[in-house]
């Protein structure tokens, strides 16, 4: 099994876009016991990936609880970089 941050990045090569909650939902089957699979930690990982040019922000919205959801996607170059270094 891949490290959690690798799995987070790899998730974006398989979906059009996702927010932290989407990532948590997608990965909870394999990573539910990881302490870092929490909203704040996933948001931090996504923001780091964006700062490093692997992900781009696509849109944002407020959920029913009043929390901001920021959506990201891996552009072509970001996805290629992720796939180059993180194999399936």
C-alpha cells in the first residue's frame, strides 16, 4: 500500500476534480486507520501539492454545514509528473 500522501496525489489522476471530503471518502476503505486522513491534514496535503504545481484549484463552494470546500484537479503536466513518480 502506498503512503497516504501518494494515494492522495494518485487519486487526482483518476478523477476530474475533487475536494478534501471527496478524497477522504475515496480513500477511507484502505486508509481509515491513518490519523492523517482527516479534513485538515488532507487540505494541507492538497495545498502543498498546489504550491508545488501538481494540482490546480478549480472552484469552491460552501457545504451545508457552512464549511468551505475547495476543489482541485491535476492538469496534464501535474498528472504526468504524479504518474511518473508514483506507479500504480
